[in-house]
C-alpha cells in the first residue's frame, strides 16, 4: 500500500493543535441554587472600567454599580515641610540605638500634613474614598404568585464573562443575563419570559448620597458630585439607562422606568466620571446608551465575548477530573474544607483570579484597587485605596505569569504617575532627589507618609513598585517599554542612594527612619516599637532595585557612571542575617516580634517576589525562611495566606502550599467566627472584609506551584502537591518570553509544550530525564540534557514539543 505523505509543517500543526484536547472544552462556572442574601454572595461583572455585582433575587434584582474612577477627595499637598527639620535628630537617636526616643519624635513629626487617610475613613477629607456608583433596583411584579419559584439557578460563566439567573414561576420561564461589555463599554442586561406579557417590572437608580435622578422620555439618568474634602465640589459622575422592549410598553416617568406586558427587554447602563472624560463625561455616557439600545442582545454579546476570550482563553488549567457541573459553588466550597480531593475548585478559583483581573484592569485607566472594581459602599473599607506595602502589588502578581501582561499596564502607568508628587515628597521629608511613596496612595497622587508612622511611614514602596516595571520587562523583553519606564527606576534608585546612611556597627548602608511593614518588635528593655533602621525588607527592596536598575541601564546602554554608584552602594547594604531561632531576621538586630503570628511576612520579600533567596543559590537562607514561616504560622488574613502559598511554592513544598490554599478557601459565611480570613461563597477573598488581593495573590501562587522561572532557569511542577497527581496546563509564562504547556501523570511530567514569544535561549530543568526528544520544525530530534537542563534556542513564535524517549 502506498504510504500517505504528510508534510512536516502540517504534522507539526496537527500536533500543536491537538494538545490536551480535554482542556479546550473546560467550562468554568460559579453557580448557586439560591439568590444572594448577603453582598458577599453577589456575583461580579466588569470590563476594567465599569462593572457591577448582582444579587439575583426573584422579586427584585439588586445591582451595585461601579466605575473604577469614582473617588471622593481631591489633589492635596500633604507633604509636611516641618518634618525634615526633625530628620537629623531622628537619625541620631536611631544610630545611638534609642529607638523609643526616636519613635516619639517620629510619631509627633514625621507624618503627613492634614488628616492623611482619615484612619481609613477618608470619604469627606481630601484623601477621599473609592465609592459605589449607584444602586439599581429592578422590582418585578408577577401579579399573584400561585406557586413557589422552581428550578432557580444563578450563575457566573467565567468562559463568557456572563452572569445569568433563571427560574420558573406561575408556569412561566424567566431568564436574566448581564455582562459588562469589553467592546461597547456598557453594562448590558437582557430579561426574558417564555410567555408573552409576563414581564412587568420597574427600574430605579439611587445611591446613599449626592445624587439626582431624572427621567426623560427615553432615558433614566442619575448624576451628582462627590465631596472633594475641601469646598465640596468634587468628582462628577453621570449614569444613563435606556431600555428597549419588543411588544408591550415602557414608560419613563417619576424618575423610574416602568415595563409592562413585555417578554424580552434589553437594558443598557452606561456611566462615566469627569476624572475619566473631563467635560465630555455626560455626552460619553449618553452616546453609548443611545447607540447600544438600538442593537440586539445577541449582537452585543458576541463582540463582548470575543474580546473577553482574547484574554481568558490564553491559559488552560486542569488539575484532575472534576465533576464540574454537578455541585453548586457554595456547597463545593464548604465541602472542600473537609474533602481535599476536589480538583475542580482550585482550578476554578485560579480561573476566577484571571477573570477578576481581566474584569478590573484595563490599559489607559486605573489599576485594580483593594476591592478590584467592586464596592457596595460609599465609604469603602480602607477607602478602597492603593496600599503600597503589599496589596496593590499582589493584585498584579498573576499579570505576567498567567499571560495577562497588557493588563499590568494600568499599574505601571499608575506607578509613573506617582513620580511627580513623589519627587516633592522626597525633597520635603528627606531633602533627597528622586521620588518616594509610602504606605498608602489614592487616585490623587498621594505620596506622603500616612497619618500614623507605626504603619504609614514605609519608604520601601517606591522600590517595590519598580519591581513591577522590571518584571514586565523580564517577561516581555520589551526594550521600548524599558526605555520608557527606566527613569522611574532610576529616580527611585536616586532617592535611596540619597537617603542611605552608614550605621555604626558594621558600616552598612541603611534606611532611617523606617519600619518593617506594620510590625512591631520588643527592645531589650521590654519596650515595644516599630521605628528602626534598615529593616530586612528595605534592604532587600533596595538591593533588588539597584540590581535591576544597573541591568536596565546596561541593556539600554545608558548611565554607566550612575550604575557604578549603585554598585558601590549595593555592596554596602546589610546582608541577610539568621537569628538565634534559626529564622531570617526581620530587623537589623535579632529583636523578637511583638506578634509572632503577624500577617505581614515582609522580610521574606527576598524569597518572593524577589529572587534573592532561592533553593539553588542560598540553601541556608531557604532553611531560615522555612523557620520564619513555621514561626509565623499558617492561618491569617486572606492576602497573608495567599502570600504564604507563594512562599511555600518557592520553597518547593507543594503539600504545605496546598494546605494553605485550603486554609484560604475556608468558607466564610455570615455565621462564621468573627475575623476569620478565608473565602466568601462568591469566592471573593476575605481579609475580612472582602479584599481582592488574596484572589489575585493565590491565583499567581497556584501558577507558581506549577512553573517557576526566577532562578535563571525554568522549573516545571516545582511545588506539586500529592493531591494533584494528574493534570495539564497551557499558556503559563516563564521569564524571558516562553509560553509553556505541560501534561503530567502520577506527578511526573510526560510532555512539555513551548512557544517563544521573543527570540531567546531558554533553560528548562528537565523533568523528563536526561535523554529527551524535541519536536521542532516538523521533526523529532533526540537531545541529551546538559547538567539536567534542556537548552532551547528559539526564535519568536517558534514552538516545540518535548517528550521523554
Ligand atoms: C495593609 C494590611 C492590612 C490591610 C490593609 C488594606 O495595611 O496590613 O491587613 O490589608 O493593607
């Protein structure tokens, strides 16, 4: 028989497109048999700018509307010019080991001018608060209810970024769908009944304060102005709602919309603020709703779905066979607490993290805040702001590794926007060049220390933020981007160069005054304080910043003199120190922490996000990091547990990472013990209260259990727990620009799939033994690993498959 000839290029296409077929049919859904009774059960939709959480009631649909730019407050000068006068005294006291005396001067003088964040109550002061845009209420009228509703289902379909509710009542099937369009920048709702004239409802808009509603002949409007914290004339917003029916009648009157005898209704909600679109914000919102209401739902959904899936479909993850559709999410979450063998929930949670980032981060606008995009309040917890001592950074941990690199841009642009106010803050407080930011910030460019130095004076924020610039470059190898952002790194480096001071004991260069974020320690005389010099986290951040700035300068061929200065200073930074208990020391001295289980584990910054402590390069520090984690314990606030999953992943202990993931997925319901961190039944992370950083941090940490690339090579399945015996993923990213896919059985890799997103040489620690075969350019080649490493020279867009022989 004549053999059929299949050209190599076709063969490779077939091979590459048939990888992991199970993965491509995965469906990821949160679903419930009942409506939400608490806001923490509502389901979020968002397009990075506007969004909503929906409760899904039968008698009423309550919708909490959000616009990521809607803030009270205003630009202010919070830099306190008096502070710098006290700097010499503070420094002298700390250099003499008089921390408590220094603390007094710091607490009294090294603070912001004005009220700072108002102790997380910034709504009516210049700091401001991220605010709810409005409450939309859809009130249904079913006439008399003959029977109880049946077949109720509430769902968030992550693959399609689509919320839906359906039920049967009085012999009628009702359905409700909603999405925040990625293409048309509006919230689109469709409500249908399968019998004519069965839809009767009213739509109204309100918010707790500062609003006016108005109905014209075909539009419901809500508008107002928030408090700027000074003369009251703050940010303006405008919301427009339009409705289209099919056969019945729709009336706009008395500040609401009345829908009668309909069976298919399209609702368009658009909104904007003058922060986003200066003078044209009203027209912007009105044009959108007017234009969209003439279209039909399917048309609108199709384009939205396509745009959303451009991001969402880049990554596939399967952690074992899961009975995906059978168990409602709340029951599943509760069951997971007892049964660690649910393979669907951790994967669902991972995909939810990506869904939430896609839904709350859009280039050109603001980064995701403490609640992403979703708040039900006008005084959002902690002002829903940008905390710069872990929280906003954690929000963006999944961006690169889970292939949402362009969604990192809002944070990177935001960092750039802090340079100008940060320069003034650097001069005012430290008489230093460059720029600095401290613990908290908002949309108004706040860079001064907070109102209380025990938590508000962390000066490492600028350095930590710059890490994101470097990591974006690291993954994308985008030199143009690096050139555009290099000055942000350089100026932050300049700031630290200017403020570092030699301490007397070793001659090390240290920050002073400083603290280890929000933690306090016990002085030898038993007194407690936070104020110190050279806490480990500062040293790590500055070492990393200097290293990255020097490297960036080399790549861009600039600033060789400046780089030399950084090299010299870097050599004098305090090294890591191991304390008497074998732990990594958090401070320059081996102080005992006041709270052993404190949620911040700042001194492990060197383990993650930085790569100063690694299994191959510093095994003894890895031991010390492990001791530190054991001492701190597992249970904590939501975000803290997410960070700890990451730490254990970096330590290569998959089982401990998984244990912490289960702790983080502790089901927190209205009847849970108070102050318990975990996860609400809508899978929102809770500190408590709801804080989205834990969702993002743990999404990244799950990726970190499956792939790592921080130590000069790529390691696959570096922290795989025993529970995840079989699985596969595609689309996770490694530094240097490699898209990686992997299949494993019985905890052993069976196939690696790679695609270069930049031309580069990649080293992969072989999980397939020393003799492997590589499928490239249409043919298999036998390859021997060198020192256990697979070396791949790939051009941009080149793909390979690797298997054992
Ligand atoms: C940091 C943390 C708190 C909280 C707040 C928003 O200050 O210490 O736990 O997450 O941010």
